C-alpha cells in the first residue's frame, strides 16, 4: 500500500496528464489577465500600477493573492449591504 501511495504522489510519467496541466495553465493565464484588467481600472498612481503588475508577474501565486486582497479592500460593498442589511436587524431589536 505504501508503494502504491508513493507512486500516486510522485511526478512520474504515468501520473502526468497533459490536459489537466493545459487547463491549469489556461486558468492561470485568465486569472492574470483579469488581474491586469482590474489593475488598469483602479484609480491609483501609475507607479503603484507598475509595482502591482511586477508583483503579479514575478511572484506567481503570492502576487495575485496579495493584489486580490488589495483590490477587495478598495471595493464599495453596496452589494453586500443589500444581502446583509444592518438597519433591519437594528429595527427588529428595537421592536422586540
């Protein structure tokens, strides 16, 4: 059983499925593209945009994750307010 498990987690040719890696690569390219489009639409100075672009390109997973956190910190949360109305909860507590 140990031998079967060790074969399963190694990168042997028998475990390599090109279609999966092509799909992962396409997904990654799409995410980076959407990240750049989002960065282009942000109202930040050009030096900051260049810094984020280099971060996204040079630090593959960490740069895109950090940019997503940065982007979410600048979002207007009007959509979430419609899903989680604070005023109605306060009114219920006053009426009770």
